[in-house]
C-alpha cells in the first residue's frame, strides 16, 4: 500500500515540486486546498481535497493512517505592502492552519510518523555578516516574530509522539514562481542590478534542493527540530545580481537605491535590504547532498 502524505499549501511553488517528487516515488499525495477545483495539473498519484485552512472539518479523517504531513500553508509575505491588515492576515493564516493540523493529528487513531512544518530564515532577523546556523537565537523584527509563532503553532504534536521537522527556508529559486520571476523583470528591461548597497547576504536555494531536502527529512527517521533550507554557499545581493544578469545575457549595472525601495515597499523593504548568511549546518551533518550549491550554476540550470 502506498504511503499517504498530506500537504497543506500544496498548490504553491514548493508544494507542487514536493508533490511531484513524492507522487513519482510511489506515495499517495493528498493536497489540501481551499479551492481544489483550481488545483489543476496534479501528477498521477495526487489528488486535491477541500479544507477551510482553519479546522479539521471534512478532511481530518485523511490523517488517520497517513505516513506524513507537510504544513506549508500561509498567505504569501511578498504579495503586497505590509499594511496592518495584511500583517494580520499573514499571521492568522499561519496560526489557523497550524491549529487545524494539530486538531487533525490529535483526533487520529493512527497518527502520522512525521510532520514537516514550514518556516523561514527570517526567523533569525537581520544578522549582518555573521554565519547563521540552526543554533542561533530568533531576531526581534516582524518576520522573526512571525516565524517564531508559525513554528510554535504545531509544536503540540511532539507530545503526541509525532516526529516534527521545522524547515527554515531561504529564497527559493525557480522559473515557475516565487521571487525569481519578479527579480528578472528589470533585467528584461536592461535595468537590473543590486538592491541598495548590495552587500546584504542572500540565503537562496534551488527548487530542486528545496523539494529534495524536504523529502530527505521526511524519510530520515533521525531528523527532527529546525533545519535551514538554504545553499551552503550564500551570496551577497550584488553577486547574485551579477549571476542573474549573466544567466539572462543582460547587464547588471543599474542599482535600486535603498531609499527608493523603502518608499515603494515600506517595512517590506527590510526583507530585501537586510539579510542572513544562513547555512544548512544540520542538513549537511545529516548527509544531504545538494544538487545546486553554487548560485551561478543554479540560475543557469533554471534559465536554460
């Protein structure tokens, strides 16, 4: 019998890549979506089921006997200016989804062996040039406080005997969505370049390694706790700009002033102008082998 995996937020960039790998590996994949009728293009072995992203009503029984759950649900943080209302929705979407996952697992007779809980490297806050591993303390800015609450939303399953892995993801590079298509737009107009001074560190990861690392952590019974999902070779923003320009065959000589970013994006500009030199210390210790550790090779693979 195929192992059943439930994925919340499974129709997003990371969820679709993970779903394809799991289904291709023989798993039965159930994607929980508020609009399952729009979850088109699912691979063989995957199906979508409806959930309200707040409770276990209507889908909780699917957890009984499932091998694993992956909780990726949450409103995107880069979809618009961080107004007070948007920040409220971003936070509540994560906490509501976490409570629903805990509710479903608590009610299951045969509970999943493992839960993978999404988070972000924003957990650490701005860190300058310090190399950041999973042992670092959380920061104090908005994204750090959000990540702390997001991670805590499913912590209760550990007391139920469920192994829990927390994945603190960097910027996921993919041509299918996420940050990269937006990053590419000014280069198409021959206006690409660094953001601000360009010295801020960018913790990035190729979509193939993001999905591959999550599968690795699902399958490794010794894996629990936090893991940084980022390349072992983070780059400064100016260096990433040069790699992107080279991969696109465009110059990368038009910087975006920090003042302009702050004027356009408000508080959200902090996410672009301050970074973390986050490295995947625990993931490497567990033996994960990155397919794309170097940013130039990763962008060349994605764009060619």
